[in-house]
């Protein structure tokens, strides 16, 4: 290794530590309750009351009305996110005349977080469908990111008549994880959640989402998680997070991709290597999880009516990492809904 390269690496490590140190000054006092009552979203938040599994719950959502002749796009968030990170995408879509519906799913964001609940992609899809019906939305373009891609896929499988088009943005679930990894009980995930620290949250996202890069925008997306970690409902959040991990491993959608009957667009940042369960693979399994440079192509072959848009050099959050590149292909994907 050259002296110059070594100096460069040391400099980057020191710079990263400086950013974390500066960030720490801003986050040590963050504290949010289970429903993020003091955490401000960019848009006004509404609440849809519902009864499910003998419990009175409420589902938070954002709804931006569009032009009369334009469809509504329903945006489904990932596991480590909430409705608010869709703000730039929502503005982009709404300026083009689309209506935009952004739910916080039950168990996430500002929505109820029941601890005695059977979480499933099917029940979350059911709640979303009922929310749409309450707003008189009969049909929607459904777009999901990360875990939201699994949910969006389940929604399209359950309600094809209500799905005008399915758009998947770096979805997880392009692999049947339990084929390769050991099953873990919710207690396993609960212990992991309780052991998290602000530094661990930031490190995970910096390493896995942004290829080692970090800035104020990326940091801000961790604040709600860090605030809940330091808040009064830490144990409740940890248990709900554990329960919703189970869905990812036990409720695959890839096995039903051939049954999708709506137009599907996959937007894939090919640098992504997100692979749930990578640390507890089955013995003698040498399969490499999370190769999105391959997974997009494989999924496209499984889906009857699919288009693949690859974004080389981008990772798990292309809509955050490079909004211009993301909207460039999103615009093309949306053209599919007009055909």
C-alpha cells in the first residue's frame, strides 16, 4: 500500500469520527415516545382509526391530493424508516399531478404499536386497502422500498384490481431467506434491539446503505430511531421491531412473483448488498445474500410483466443517495402506468 493511500485512509477514518462526534452533540438529548408524538413530519399527518385483533388502533398517514385525471401513488416505507423519508419523492410526484398517499404502517412511525399482535404483510396490506377505501381511492400505483417492497408485493398479490402498477425500489425479499439462514425466534431479535446504541445505528446505515459515506441528510434519517432508543418506550419499540422482523423471514413473496398480474417496475441500486440473516446462515451454505446486481435480473425473469431499471453505483436507498438519478428512472417507470 502506498504512503499516499495510507494517509488518505487515515484521513477518512478521522473525518468520519469527527462527523460522529459532532453528530453526538446533537443527538444525546433526543427522546421520542412510541408514536413519535414530538417528532415533526414535513407534511400534515392524519389518523385512520381501525379495529384489528380485538384492539382499537390508529394508522397515521399523509395524503396529498393530485389532479383529477392523475392516479394516486401509494408509498410504502421500509423497516428502518417511516413515511417522512418519502418527502422529496412525494413533492416530485405531486408536482407532476399525482395524488400521493403515504401510510405509516401499524407498528411503525406515528401509528399504533401493539405488542400483542400478529404482524403480517397480509394484515398491513389489508389495513392499507381499507385506508384507501376511506379516502375513496379505488386504484393506485403502489411503490415500496426495502421491507415496503415486500408489503407492496403482497398488496398487489392480494388486491390486483386495486393496483394499477407495482414499483419496487431496492426491495428486500428478492430471496427466500429461510432457504439459506437459520430461523430465529422473536426473542433473538428483541435482545438485539435492546442492545442497540446510537453509534451502532449510524454505523450500520453508513456501512450498509451509503458505502461508508455520511452527511447531515443521512444522519437525520436515524434521529427518530435514536430518539426512541433513548425514549420512555424503548422496550415496547424493541419488542415491536422484533415481531416485525419475523415477517421478513417467514412470509416470503419471491415464491409468488410468478402470480403477479399487474405491470411491475424494479428500480435497483446495484451496489446494494442488504442480506437479512447473513450473520446466521445455515451450515455449509455458501450462497451470497444480497447481490442486488444479480437479484434484479433474476426477479425480472420471474415476474410476467416486469421492467428492470438498474442504477449502477447506488445502494439501498437510491431515492436518498441520488435523487436526480432515481427520478430519472422513476419517470420512465411511471410511463408504464399510461400504457
